[in-house]
């Protein structure tokens, strides 16, 4: 399955809607998009993972790398994720304590 990425600006944040599977084959596409956005000056990202069907360790690594990139510019990166199977991955790996995870876009934007 392929990975779809759609970006849009809302207030001072850039929302990246991710769809499909984030795995060893597709994760570089997400990494490149985050790198591109940070390079263009977008330092407050919201990664919408509601359309993600699968996430592996490579995908987690890309998200952690993205967080480091935005923090290097005093930025932030929040996640939108309400799917139990993905939230479980974040809890098991301890990344639920690293990322700010919201249930909805409205919640992420009002934080």
C-alpha cells in the first residue's frame, strides 16, 4: 500500500494528513516531507494519523526524527491519533510520553 500525504495551513500550524501504511518502504516519503516543510520554515507541525492503517518501527523513527528537526527551530510537532492499535504502539515504546497526542484536529489546534 502506498502512502498519501496532504498538507495544509491552519493558523500558525501546518497539518500533514497521512494515509496508508508507514513502513520501511514508505517512511522515507514522510521523512522527506517533514524535512522539506522544516526547510521552508514550517516549525509547528501537526501530523494527522487518522488515515494510517499500519505503523512500524521505521515510521516511529521518522516521527522522532521529525520532532527533533522542529525542536531544533524551537518548533513543535503534535500527533492526531485516536486509533487504539496505533496508540498502543506509542504506549509500548514509551513514545506516548514524548509526543503530544490528540484525539481530533480541533483538540490539536486549540492546544
